[in-house]
C-alpha cells in the first residue's frame, strides 16, 4: 500500500509538471499580447516595453517557466496582471463557490442517474428500458451551455421559479447544479443499469424472492447496496472532472467560481490566473483519480492495488 501510494504520488507530480509546461508553452505562443491589455491601446511603444521588462516577459520562455515553476513549488502562483492581486488570493475567494456547485452537481447526477439506472434494470428489455438508455445517451451528448440556456429559458424566464443567475441562496444553486448533473447522470444510469442487472441475476436475490420478500424490499435492501459499489469509485473521478469542467456552466449562470474567473482571465489574457486555475483543476483531477483508486479496494476487497 505504501509503495503504491508513493508511486502514484510521483506519477501525479510528473503529470502536474507536464500540465504546467504544456499550458505555459501554449500561452507563450498565443498571438495575443498581455502587455497590450495592461498598457491600453493608447500606450506608446516605450511604455509597452517598460511594462514587458517589469513583468519579465522579455525573457526567454524557459527562463519565464523556470521562474514560475520555482514560485509554484513555494506556493506562489504569481500576481494577476490586471487585478494586481495574488492569484492564490483570487482563487481562494472563488473556490468555495465552485466546491458548492460541484457538490450540488454530484448530488443531482447521483439522484437522476441512479434512479434511471434502477428503473432501466428492473424493466430491462422493455420500452421503458430503451427509453431510459436513449435519454442517457442524449444527456451525455448534449452540450452543457445548451442545457443551461434551455433550463434558464424554461424555469427562470418562462416559469419564474428560479433566479436567472447569481449566487447566494439555494435557489441560485438549483439550475447550475442540475445542468452539471444531467450530463453526469447519463454515465451513472448506464453504469447502474449494468451493475443492477448483474446483481439481480445472483442466487441470493432469487433466494430472497423465494422467501416471499416484497419486490421493493429485495431491490432496496439486497440488490441496491451491492449494485451501487462500482458507482462509489466513480464519484472520486467526478470531483476532478467537475473542477475542470465548470467553466461553461459558471459563465452561463453568472456563478462566481474559479470557472468564471478563468473565463474572464482568458478574455483579458491574464496569464497568471489562467495558469493558476489550470493547475488547481489539474490537481483536483489527479487527486480525484487517486482517491477513487484508493477507495475501490475498501469497497471490494477482491480488488488489489498494484
């Protein structure tokens, strides 16, 4: 266990190093000039060069990357070019909102996905089963911004049940959380259906039915706890995926999380913020996958870590 954990941590560090390098290179070769964003359109060439020198952007790429990397190792993500504030401070202020949205999205996808998966398994081979699977496919394939705009139009504009955007109450959380949950629910419903179908074929399920136990009790008491085991491991992966994929949803709903912060930084070519959000998201994905791998053997002792 200790050896496995050590190897995974080394691998995680190398992955994060690769992510930081690739992101830095892509931002370096962008045709957009962050110095022009800072100086403004009316700035003279001398002013632009002075700002470039002050920020160290006149140095070779590898010199800039090494400087960023050494600061990152010490916990320094740099300072925003435009907001003149530490990137860690900006991300720390936005992170709670993103974590709340992530938790809401996971709850929604579990509620929707597990319910549809159980229904499809119970009625497998019937039109209801086929309908659920088609719905799952559509949910997985639908772009998040389309789903978000549709929910806003129906439930916020037409029905007026929820606010159009913003942050602060549970009512503000519902629509963006459901938008995130709809896409994830497609994967969970398909996984839950396969797992439930396999469990329903086991001998102990037949024995429970032969004893005269009601169908609902067989499903909830005996089948569901065993069928849900593979699903738990997926939640750890979702933690990382949501941290890295909520940019669109936060922008659509005006949710003040790190996704919206990243979108604003991209529009302004604020490289330190883009790098900071990318590294936080990458770290969440790596840790989420590691957490899922560590939890799986605890759920099923037959699975060994190697």
